[in-house]
C-alpha cells in the first residue's frame, strides 16, 4: 500500500524579542536583536487531525513576558478543527511552551517519551537550570492524564499512523521527540526543540537550554537523515517559518501550510 499523505500545518501563537547570544551556545555576534516565535503543529488526513504540542496560555505568557497572540487550542477550533475529534496529541517534550493547555483537550490521548516524564518529575528538577522551562502545573496535568488512562508512554521510535513516525532524540531535554510526516512534497521533519532555529542545526551551534549537548548534536544528524532534503526541516521556534510557507485557513490565525513552500 502507498504511504498515506498528510497535510501539515504550523500555527503561530506567541512571540518574544531576544538577543542572539540567548539562542546560540557559540555565536560571534553580540547583542544583536533577534526574535523567537512559538508554534504548535497539526496534521490532517481526511477527517483525522493529529496535534503536535499544545503551547501555553495567557497566564504563562504574562509570567514569562511573552507576547501572547492567541490561544493555540482555541485557534484550532476557530480554524474548523473539532477538538473532541482530536484523538491523539504528540507532546514533543514537557516544557511550558509545548505542554500547556492540556486541560482544553479532555478527549485526546497524549503521546510522550517515558524518559521525559521521568526527567520532568525526577531529581534533576531540584536544579533551577534544569527546571526553568518546566511549569509544574503542566507536568501535573500530564500526571492527571496518566491517571485518566490518556497518556501513552513510548521508548524510542514509533509509528503513530502510517505516514507519521516519532523519534526520540534527547538533547534539549532527556525525552525530547521529533515527528516525521509524509506530505505532498515528501517527508518533512517537525524538529521541535531539537533545533529552535534552522541556524542552530546548520551551524552546529546548540540552543543554550540543553540537558545533554552531545545528544543535541546527534539529534541534528538524525533530523537531517529523516528529512527528504534540508528544505524539509521545520525548526521549532524560527520566525523564518512564516516567510517560507504559505498562509492557510482563516485570516488572522497565522496558520501556515508546511506542504506549500513559497517559491523563491
């Protein structure tokens, strides 16, 4: 049977201004202005929608001084996604900007690497450096989902659906996973925070929030191996996504079709 084709989308829901030195461990430009965008992703085939990450809410944006544009889950509903029909949601890792809002999806099952839950609830969270991007309330919501039998734990790579595979990479966190999706233009990779920016990967300069730098560097290699070409890699927080891909869906929701690059 031929591999099914999925439509893949990025939804931008927040942004923040940063300095380049905050985004690259090794960089020779100092105090140059930069920005970081926040996305969730969703995959559609026929009547089925798979969500990748759940973003954060307005309160988290206020506490962390992010510019909140829209609730990503409410935006999905406004775009015509029936939230009650989203049966599976991949959580790439449990940081606040990827694993908030889970209470807004009471019908979904969440897919997480087991080592990510162990990391987020384990002894390394005693250290401020390790826990600074986690929100304990989000982690607790995942614990509650587990008690409700709505949390699927994985060890390493797995196929969620024909045409969608998920791969453990670690690095940024102990349990970070990335998503490979078969689209009209071939296999793309949602790198999530394996590479916040395309430049992290291309220059082999990791993002400074990292649990294991060696794993992050090996993750760059796996991302490149899984993607059809370098142009099939979608970085986790890179504003360039909004310039490389065509807008899709209702105006004002900032949804971009990853199956439709803008010709250059």
